[in-house]
């Protein structure tokens, strides 16, 4: 092989690797949008797309689950009904997840009587998740998802992904990617949590 062929081959491999990593970790151009905002050519319908749909659909009942919190309590989704619930799927290694956590903590301190924030960590040791929570001063509910079973149940494909449920457990909003404070407040206003 000549030098030009080797460079082209290496370039193709590196580009393929970069695309694979971006897909795997959810760093895509869809970050920060609701599923309803996707362009017409993009679909989450598995029959049309030929792949598994991602995230529960708006208007569907959220799949029930029971997970252990970092404090050792067993938490079921059913027991959280009665308040608006924000399910945030994340991981300690996720940079965008780290950036949005302080905003969640602030809202938790301000309106925990109306909003239940539940952060569901993806398959990491309890000690690592606890250290992350301690470092950022997080006091809202943080659940452990060993094996990623709940993440699979919710068809999570990238981090962070946030799902808002109404008081009855119905999916109202799905947000993929980092959530800015203004976006969070817009959703909370839409759901009647804040005025």
C-alpha cells in the first residue's frame, strides 16, 4: 500500500470511531430537544425506523419500577404519584449531566412540595454515585440502576435524558440532552408546577 492509501484508511477508521463514540454516548445534534421537536424525517417509530423506539411516548403511562436509592431505601415509581415527577437518566462520567445537576438541586430546594426529582444512575458502583452526590451537594432522590434494566425499560439511548410525568404517572415531556435552567422552568410552567 502506498502512503496515500494508508492515510485514507486511517482517516476512515478514525471518523468511524468518532461517529461510533458519539452515538454510544449520546453526543448528537439532537441533544437538548423534545422528541416532538424532531424534524419530519426523523422518527422514533420502530416500524418506520427499523430500530427500537427511544424513550416512552408522550401520553403513555410511565413503566413502573422499583430501585434502591443511594441511602439504601427501596423506591417505587408508584409511590411518587401525586406530584409531578422529573426522571433524569444520567451517569457520573457524563459531562452534560454534571452541568445540569446544580439547577435540579436548586429547584428541589425551592419546590420539592410540588416536584419530585429522581435521578437514575446508569449501572455504576454505589460508592461512586454517593461521592458524586456529596461533591455536588445533591439531596434529591438518586437511584441506582444496576445492569441498566430501568434504562432499558425506558429505552434510554443517551445521557442525560429527562422525562416529566404528571401526578398520575403519565409521560408529559421527554427532553434529550442537557437541560438549561430556562428550559427546566419552561417545562415546570407548562406542567403547572410554577407560576
